[in-house]
């Protein structure tokens, strides 16, 4: 497995630690993670959620924190679709 694949897997694994407050299921299993990209430590993830704005903002903040905890992450951007 390449370094790129390992980092993509690490991103998805970090997002598995973030739960949708409405269902309790993680973001990956819930199908909310639409795009994952990374380059030189910068991570960009797109989430598609149909929840209320307050809930979405809280989940976005949790996702940013989870991704920021990756040792190689230098910049994190979570976009909402």
C-alpha cells in the first residue's frame, strides 16, 4: 500500500471517530464523507449532511479536530455540501 493510500485510510479512520448526533453512527458509515484529498500535509474533506445548521457546525468542528490530530496534518479544511 502506498503512502498516499495509507494517509487516505488514516483520514477515513479519523472520521470514523466522529458521530452523527442524530443517529450515533460515524460519518464514514453514514455516507456523509463525499471527497477526501491530501497533499503535503494539507487535508481537504467534503461532507454532505442534511442536518440542522447547529448540528452540522458541531460535526464540522469535531471532524476538523479529529483530522488535526493526525501527526502529519499541517492544514485541515472541512467543507459542507
